[in-house]
């Protein structure tokens, strides 16, 4: 099933009450079009968002630490308790160490959270897949927020990521992101072998968020 | 007014539903003894804790970034929206860069959040005070979680911190932490010139958290 | 005495043999114009540069750790042994934690190395001065490498930094940097109360490095 | 050929002149026993060590950045110019991000430097191998500096690392480290399928470094 992941980042248009409002839009579009849309608000917004919608809510980050003296860290247990169903890990705006990524995946697995590890090229996608998260999401950093879709600007990175992951860890799904805004971007992402996309500014900063999300979904199928 | 700040860290005994339960204990002890007790749960727990109690709820960490493309960061705006009244900054378990500390304080000020910058010795206390947060909290790292109170093990660090802050930024309050568990620890912390304390494992890991917190409060006055 | 600090960064024009060649230019201009010029090559180049010139050689970075199990860290003792006379600390391209800055200064002091702590605005300059390094160097990050001199684009930041440091730690010298290229930039930096400047790309990337450095020096006096 | 890598860390017994002295011991033992011993001094010591011995000299760390504005970073080009033949990457005392590890390997490859990526368990070994460095060196952090050899305390981690690497990237050699001090430790490391070992405190802090190194070598064969 196609996975559409909307990263709320820390935009004004997706913080606090706006996060709840946007998640409701995601839920409605998800229901109207029988698609899985995942809402990814800031950590402080997870509890209220998860209380307001039935679609999966993921965190933007999780630390690979457990119970104990880890002030200021984001634990999988706290995310689960707040209603999260998974987490992004190693987003290009919040890069982690290799050992931290591995520990984050392990702590999510233990807490029953799904994991999406973000990567920046084919080599790091290979490495991330070797850690066996649920998904890897390859996003060339230079295209993030650019409006130029990775599936058009650099289709090779998606094709090669899909091939590499198939060899190393065939159960890991490949998502792609960076610059995905329109239905045709999603369409070509799927055609290149990915199982879904990571969205952000293209939807969040749109004048009409609902319309932007619907056009993306309708245009792809 | 004496400030008692209880850092929930990421202990099992202070995560999720346990965070709400512990915050209610803080609220009751605060009311029974006319003291200001601040509850500092994990970020994901702030919303439910702040919805359950009337005492101030602080975050354990805040990043100095604003609205925009800052995936996985903890913004002051999101904390405020979730019901937080302030934040720890630069805790020894989550150290920040100098420029980050300054940016965190600035973003909290703009969002209307109080700030407590944690420091590890007299020199860093001087530096932190120069940034003019609401409070600095000096905590020798080697005493954190030790059960040996800073006010007994190293009274000089508290005395000198208070003196240094008075010279550089007299409006900044000095807290002290590390190993504070009993009433006499709090008493001597106040006698040394601090305006309050940072507590954590001594209360959180106590067999009876309420009793531990009450004994601390009663024993000090 | 006016202090001119040339940060070699990691440019091709200032690495390896080029670092030695450039340091010799610094030495000659220094001698011809009776000025103190400090060469700041990469760590791996310090030994050969310090062996080739008599002017002070500083490191671009030093970690606040001592002898022991600190693989990959840059210790003050190793810099001293290689011939360094001091170090930049907390450059905007290599930011450090507050506690790390303090520890770096302390380890340099113990090893007999001079310290220049870089800062990004007036508030962090105040904080850095409170740690009492030999110098603070204020550099607005947005002007670094821009060719627009801080002394022209934002004279207020220099004036206020000088005032703040005078109040908090009068023995600490204030340098300024970012965009300094020409003699008039240096001149106005000194007129605003700083005791010297941090240079980099304006000289290193110049077609004729010697000519660029001489013009800066001659044009200022 | 068996590879013996001696990490000098930042011990007093292996800094500055002591680094040169220790590297000469490594060279002599290497020659007397026809073994490849790699000396890994601090970055500031590489130039003088590489000038004094003919055995390979590696860096303890390298950053994945190139020529440009990267103040305080350790570039592969500067290491090469100073005489290094390779570098450790991601040592447990200097952990890097996944994207940084990949960039460090790429920059070393371009500069003609060999790479050893350190890892902490089987999962991160798999991931590191997917990046295709020359070697991965698995070192359980809890055994580093313990005197308890990984090959005895946790042989499974070595066996499974060797298997995993063989499947993912058969050209990558597996080293193991942590607690290796005596000949029998090296012997069992080789018997478990690794092609060499990472040494540090067991040799560096020995009363007689030469004797310790010789006993290790003689005892293993």
C-alpha cells in the first residue's frame, strides 16, 4: 500500500492548533482516497494530534536511549505513551550518529513503533537498510524544500536505492522525498520502485493545504 | 519565593501516565506547603501533564530555532502551545553550544517561556548569567544522581556562583542541583544564597515519591 | 599592538605545502610592517608551518580534554608539542558547547597557549568574555566569506561588544571578523575599539595573497 | 596479512616526542617480526611521526569535508600532505553521523587514504560494511580500556561481524578491538576470522611498551 508521509517540520502552519487542523485534513484525504497518510507533527504536538485523528502519527525524531538519566532526550516509550505509531530517524535536518540510528531503531522496535530512516544518497541508503528499519527514505539534501522533485531531478538515486535495498534487506520499504509536490511527482516516485513519499513544504506552505494534498493524491492515480 | 524544580528525566516512574501521576503529587505538595514546585516531564508528556495540573510545567530542553525547516527540533512555540511555562536549557545530559544556548533563551523570551540554564562550574555559571536567562542552575556533573548533595560536597561552588551572578547579572536567580534529596540539603542550598533547587533521582526513584518530596519540603523549613 | 589573525581554513590555497608558503608571506609582511600576524593553518599542518616561520602559529580548534582515552580529539598538549602558540575556539564553522569552551580555555591555559574564542553576537560575546580567554572575536555568521566587512555592515555589533567586554572582563581583547579584506576595513575595525581582526577568504582566495595582505596592512595605517 | 593497529589516543605516553618514540618501537617490532603495524598518533603529531618512521601512519579521525570554509575540521588532503596513509573513522570516542562516515570514506578514497570504520555491535558493523571502507573494526564500548579482550568476553560479536561483512561486502576486512593486550587475545581474534586488531591502552600504558608489543606479537604466532 502506498505510504504518504507528511512531515510537519516546525512551520507556523503546522504547530500547535494548526498541527491538529492539518492532521484532520490528512485524515479526511486519507479516508476519501483510501490511502495511508501519516502525520508527523512536532513532539510536543503528538499527544493532541494523536487524540484528534485516527491516522498514524509519527514523531520527527527519537533518541536511542531508554529509561533513566537522559534529560531532554526523546524516548520511544514517551512517544508511544503520547499516541505515536512510529518515528522518522536521522532526518537531514537532525542527523544522528551511526550507533545512535541503530539504538533508535532498537528502542522503537521494543516500544512497538515503526521506523523510517532518512538517508542522503545511495551509499547511506545501503547502510541504513543494513540496520533493517521498516523504511528508508532517501532525500538528496540539496532538493529538500526546493520544489524540484527528486523523482524528476535525480531518478537514478531512487532506482539505485531500490536495487541496493532489495539486495541487502528486501523487507525494508524505500520511500523517496525532497521536492515532492504534485501528483506526477508521486506517480514517478512509485514508478521508480519506491513504496511512498515524504512530503513537507510543498503541502504545508501551500495556500490551500487540503487542495494541495488532494491534487497530489488524485494526480498520481 | 523558593523554587523547587523536579526534573522527571526519562525514568519509567515519570513517563506517560506516571508523569501525570507524579505531577499531581507535585501539585498537592506545592499547595499543602505554599511552595512553588515546577514539574519537568519529557516533551511528549508536556501536553497531558499541563492539562492535568495547575503548577508550572517546564520542558527539559528547547532548541533555539523558530518556525521553518527544523525537523526533529523542539521549538519554544510548540512547547508554549502544549502548555509549558518554561524550559531547562543545557542540562548536563543534553549540552548545547554557546550560540545555541543564546538562541534558545531568545526564542523562549519571545514565546513567553521562563528559562533555566544549567551549568557545571563557576566559570560556565558566569558565562550563562551573562546571557541573562531567568535562572542559572549550577550542577557539578560528578554529583548528579550520586545522592551526595552539592550543598554539602561542594558549598564553595554555590557560594561563588551566587557571588559571580550578583556581579554580572543581579536579576538572574541561582539554583543549585545534583544530589539534593533531603530537607537539610535544600536548607543548606538556600543558606548558601541559592533561590531554589533542581531535584531528580532522589525523588523520582524513591519508594514513596510523595513522602520523599514532603520530607524534603518539611525538613527545610 | 594590533593583532592580525589569518585563518587558513581548509582551502586548497592554504593546505600542506601551500600552508607553509602562505605562512612565509605572513611572516614577511609582518616583519616589513612591524605588525603581529598570526598564521592559523589546519592541525595537520601546524608542525611544518611552525618549523618554517617565526611568527605565532595558532590552531583552528582545540578540544577541552587532556591526556587519556580521547581518540580523535585535538589536545592542547599535542598542539603545544607541534609548535602552536595558541588556538581559535568555537569558530562559527566548528561550534562548541559552553562547557567545552570553558574546558578548552582551561586546557590551553595549562599548556601555555593563547586563546581566541569566536562569537556570533553581543550576547555570546558577553558570555565568552566571562570565561576570560585572551581574546574574543565577534563574527556575524551571515557576513563570513561575504566580502562585506562587519566594521561597515554592522559597526554597532563591534562597538557594543567592546563595551560589554570592558565591563565584564577588561583584560580580554576584542577582535572582529567576517568580510574583512581591505585596509579601510581594518582601519574602521580598530577605530571601533577592537584590537585586531580575523581574516580568511579575502586574503586566501586573492589572486595575489601577498599583495592582498600588504594592501590591507598599508591601507590601514 | 595480519594488521596490527596501535591507537595512540591522547595519552601522555604517546603525545609529541613520545609519539615519535613509540612509533619507532612499532617500526622495529614490525620489522623484527615481519608484521604490518600501523601507528595512529594524534593529528598534530602525524607530520613528525610520518617523517621519522617507514611504517604506515594513520589519523585517529578525519572529517568528510573538502577544500573550503571548514575551520577546525580535519581534511583528508591535509592528512595526506602530512604523511598519513589512512585514518580511523567513527571511533567510539569520536562518533560520527551516518552521512559523515560516508563522506569521510569518500574523501579518504579521493585522497588515497585507507579507511577503518569503527563500530560497536553487529548491526552497525553490517551498516558500516555497506559503505565499503577498507576495514571495519568492531569494538564493544564497554570493553574498551577494560583489559578484558573482546575475543574472549564476546567471541560471538566477532564471529557474527565476520559473517555479516562476508555477505554484504566481502572485500572489507574485519578487525576487532577492545581489551586486546596479550598474544593469546590476538591469536583468538584471528581464529575467529578477523584479519587484525586495534590496540591501545594495553600497550601504551604498559610499563615497557616495547616488551608489551613484542609479547603480543610473539605470543600470537
